[in-house]
């Protein structure tokens, strides 16, 4: 089953009257349950691609379908709902709320989806357990290591049970040992739950975890080695 379909996608930005063309007819197909990494030099458009797939930004032209929805045809309310319900985000810098415990940080992403506090708590516990942090549920971010904080961020993204998880340099702020642990967890969850991951990174070590690696160059995606 095709989860992501991009055809001839274009995106440009205007700064000081000058137009910069970032994506120039990009194409992409992703099957449900795939883990794909997009690599490329700084400024090549990797984050732009994530923002378009996550419904954060809009394209200039082209087809952009995620989980059966053509994002180019959705209004503001529909895009907000898409982001809430169908996409999970994992960032390099965790974005955890320091005044909330690990489980409260996970619950925060569920408030607009579930509403029921008991169901939120049960689902948050489930995903903290899946990432091996059930014993840290009551800890605050400053009481956790970098790798543990990233696992909380992964649990937060997974708890929404989204169609697609977008990860921007998910191991960029942790050491190589913790990197191996984090990627092992993500790979295991991909296989267990059939989650689809699109990861952007400069880290070539991550290629061994991927089903495919693509290179974003000159505004288009190319098959990597």
C-alpha cells in the first residue's frame, strides 16, 4: 500500500525580492511500513520536504498525498486536523516541556485527539513502556539522559498512532552508543507496529537501518547507494 505519493512537487521562497527555488519537480513514493532516509547538503531542501509532508508549509504546485489525503487541496482546519491525527514529529532537540514529567509530555500530544484523561494516561504508559522508559514516567526531562529524552520524544510521536512519522536529525544530539539504541528502538517499532518513518539526516551511519536512502540534490530526489 502506498502511503506517500509526491509528483512533480515544487516549492520556492521569496526573500528580499529574490526567488529561491528549493524543490524543482520532486517525486517520491513510500510504502506503508517503510523506513526511508533523505540525505543531502545543507540548504538542499530536506527540512522543506518534511514541512510539506507534515502539512506545516504549502507547496507551489504538484501532487502531495499522505494517507489518502491530497494536502495541496486541504484548508487550514483540515491541515490542522491532519497534523494532529496522522503525523508524528521527532526533532533533534527533543522539544520536551521541562515542567512536565515524561508521561505528561507524552500525554500533551494526545489532548486534542483523545480528551479522556484515563485513555490518555493508559496510551502514554503503553508507549513509554515500548521505548523502555516505564520506570521513568514520573521523571522530569532534566532528570533524564539525552538518549532517554529522545526516547520520550519518540514515545510522544508514536502515542498518536500516526500514519507517518517525520524525523529531523533524530540522533543529531546524542552520542554514537545512544544513537545505536535509539535507532534499534525505531527499527523494532517499525517492524512491530508497521510504522512508516521518513528521516532526514547527514549521518551516514544511519543508512544501515534504512529500507532505502535517497539523496536530495538540485531540488530532486535520487536513489542513494
